[in-house]
C-alpha cells in the first residue's frame, strides 16, 4: 500500500526558531516582549518562538481562537 504523504504543519525554520527560544529560556536570557521579564514557562517560550517564526514568514498555523469567546457564544 502506498502511504499518503503528509504536508508539514510547521516549517523547519519555525522549528529552529522554537529551538532557539527554548535554549535561551534554559540559559535564562529569554525575555517577554512588552514587560521585558524573564520567561520561565516552557509554553511561553514555545509561543515566543512561533511568534518570531510568523514574523519571519515561516510556515506556522494560525493562532487558535481564545476559549472565552466560545464560552460567551454558548451562553447566549
């Protein structure tokens, strides 16, 4: 059987940006954008890496819609 060839969700460039952000977090030099505070969270480091990749024009899926908006619609 022939296997269906899947397309990458994230480009190699995006993976490299996330990897760089993770290394900076481990070293303690990754800072958040607006406040300039040190980033401690793994999830936040990944988000920063993906954001930088988007800005650089790498292939990255769109941001997910916030859950609070969905909850409000369900209530109404």
